[in-house]
């Protein structure tokens, strides 16, 4: 079943005729006198919050890991050669892949608060 097409020109003419008579398109009467709109008050500016950064001190260590990321040992940062030797020793003994990777470990001191 076909729909009846809308004749937009007729609808426009009806709307213009309603405006001349003072009624809206929905049949309600328009108010000819518009109330004077008061300008909106500007909101008070919100105070900006600055985030405080926590600086956590960390120390570097060398970790010896297997291919499945299982930690096999830890060495101080100054002893990189000892960590490499341990990785080679484990690789020869177990015939698996071992590697050395740096680890950053937080120090248990109080964190430093820096306001920025």
C-alpha cells in the first residue's frame, strides 16, 4: 500500500497563515510580548587543583631470568659481570635460555612530595 506524499508547499502556506493569525502550527496561541530575558550570571571560577607528585626513590638491580620470566637471582647494579656469569652458568647447567635484565626496586623510605 503506497503512502500519500506530503505536499510541503501546502504545509508551508498553512503555517504562514497561522502565523498571520497569531496561532502556532500546533494550534496554540503565541505570546506577542516576549519577556525580557535576564542575562545568565557567570559562574565563579573554580579553583585549580594542582596534583602533588610523589617521588618514590628506587634502586637498580640486575636480575637473572629464565625464558619463562622466572627470576633466578638478583645482583647489585655494580656487579653486572657477576649477573652475566650466573646467566651463562645456568645456561650451561640446564641447557635453557637465561638473560640479565635491570630491575627497579622501590626503597622503603618515606616518599618525597613535590607540589607542582
